[in-house]
C-alpha cells in the first residue's frame, strides 16, 4: 500500500541501502484474526505503514491454529511483508470469553509462552539487533533481561478509579508493578492522552523526561468522508468496540431508548463488535431496533460507519477512542459524554456534541437524546456535512502520529549503531 506516511518516511529515511532498521513487536494478538480494538488496530497499522527500510518481527498469537509455534513465518498483510513468530495457540473465541484468573487469561498465557519460548525469542531479537515495541507493561521484563532498548505504550489500564472488568480490577496490583518497572527501564514511555502523561510524570518525576503523549490515529486511506444516508431512512446511530463496563453501555442503551420515543420509533442502533449486549438489562428495550454487525475489518468498518448518520460514546474513561476518530473520518458526527481529550475533535454543532457529566442519569440521557435530535436536524439542513466533520481529525493520521514511533526506534538504533545489513537481518 502506498500512503502519505510511507512516502514521507521514504524521503526521511534516505539511509544507505545496506542499512536496515529492526523492530520487534510483542503482543498477544494475531493480525490475521478477528479481534478488534485500539491495541489491535495499532499493530495492524504498524505493519501496514512501517517504513520501507525497516524489518518487522512480530512475536504474537496464532488465533487460527495453522502455524507451528516457535517457528518464524514470512507473512503478508495488506500488501506488506513481516516475520511472524507465534508462541501460543489462542482462538478468537477464547479471547472473547471473560477469563476468571490471570493464569487462564490471554495475557497470562502469553506471559507463560514467553517463558517457554524465551530461547528462540531472545535469540532472534539479539541476532537481528531489534529495538522492541510493547503495548503491555507486563512484558517489559523481556527486553530488559535481554538488555535491548524498548518503547513502551500505556493505553490507559491502571488509571485510578477506572472501572475495568472484574479480573483487571482484582489483579490491578500486577499492572501497577509492571507500570513502575516499565517506566524505569524503557527508553521511551508513551501515553494515549496528556492526562495519563501528566499523571505518570507526577508519579515518577525522576523519569518524566522519557514520558510523552502519542495520540492514536485513523487510517485515512480507508476511512474517508462519505455522503450521508438519505434522511428518509430511519435515523441510524452507531457504536463500535467492546462493551466494557467503563464504556457505560447502560447509559448508551437508555439514551437510544429515550431517542426512540422522541422519534416515534424511526430509529436504528447499529453495533460493530463481538461483545454480548444481553448482559445489560437496558438492552432489552432496544433489542428489536438493534443491528449487530459482529466483527468487521477496517474496510468493512468504514462501509458500515458510512451507512449510519451519527456515532455515540458514553465512556467514563478512554484514551483517545479510535472508534470516535474512525466515525468522524467517514464524516459522521459523534455525540458523546464529555472527556477532555474529545474537545480536540468534537466541536459542538460542527462534528457533533459533547454532553456534560451530571449526577443525574436521567438528565444525561435526556441531554444526549436532545443533542442527537439537534444533530439530525443539522444533517437535514446541511449545517453538518461529511467533509466538515472529517476535517476534525486532520491531526490524527498515521503521518502525524504513528510516524513518531518509527522515528523514536530509528533514533535509538542510530545512536547505538544498531542498524543492520539485509543479510544479517534474516
């Protein structure tokens, strides 16, 4: 795939042809699988947009069951080649089921797999001279043990008072220990929004110089402004992602139910994701107007978002939610409960509306419903148009955000004379 980011990095990385950069990604994930979310999109885009003078080794999970564990396979994803070293068989179905213990969780099993395959993993990283890119602090011990520089990303887990699922809540101390260790040992520590960055800089003042913010992004090669569906169709509201507790699905479903009353039933709710909404009692009131799309790859996600009129977000906490960026990128306004980071992309009356938090649930439901009515009217009159909405995410593209990560890896390898010839890389 040729993209703005790829072309820009080609120009920047005009190093001698004999030298190549080596990056090892380590994460319990299979880019070929159906798992969706911010972490998964990061890795898929990392592979898609990696510079032409960079080789990627991905230590991950075989979710299909067709690969031999511990054996490197050369794979192609979205037209880009990378080396894949699976160390665990773990299906997408298993990943969707809530684990009751750390040992049975995907993270716990992947941790144990790293121990089992420590020999081949460490040998490959050392032979290739990789810097390591990590999404989870629980794995920071590996590059530290190998004395390899690594860049750590924190996506929000472990934030104070964050309402997470029961397993993460029960074992939050494990994450907190990993966070402290990763901050201390990493070459660069990146956070998904400046509020997490500020928290960590205050918590670890001696390491504040390495802690920075990396906003998430949206692939604008795929997510592009599209015309609105006809307003004669039912008003369609969409949400994409997991139905975690901190996303407050009950508030979301109750808002849809209230709006249904106001629109006399001329409404549809579309859900992209694999979570089961039935575990929330509030879903029963809107089940008959809900279209569940299940898993969608990026192309399918863009097409499904474009078939809606507006997006919704009711989370108590987020990094920079990718579902919001992708919804805006196809030109669909988003009505959301206020989060500070959303102020940079959701502008009232232009790309959606932000609703103030309130101690009254009913007040929030009513305010959200009213703003959807305002959005519907603005779409009908042309006051909100797809191109205008999409312009809100101009600063949240791979060329402005993801390119920074590759630059960090390159700078580390250049400073330590770690670049390699092609023959040494494989």
